[in-house]
């Protein structure tokens, strides 16, 4: 997958989304509330409806 879709440069968050709901899940972030702006730098999808989105911190 990474050779096809590449990766985002710099501080980034990658989110993979699956079309499934399975229980309560695991929290993604812990600690105190500290809003941080991210923007979508790249998005990809697959035939099985899985998507992957790269978010880069702030605006460049």
C-alpha cells in the first residue's frame, strides 16, 4: 500500500477507515484537550471501501 499511495511529509496523522463498527473501540488520543489544526494532504481508497487519509499539521 505505501508504495502505491506514498506518505505525507512533516508532522502528520494517518487515519485508516474501515466500513465496520466493532464495539466501543480504543481511544485514539489521550491527555488533556488541546485542539490542533490539521488539513487533508492526501486521500486514497480501495475497492473494499477502506480509505486512508493523511492529515498534515496546520496549513503550508
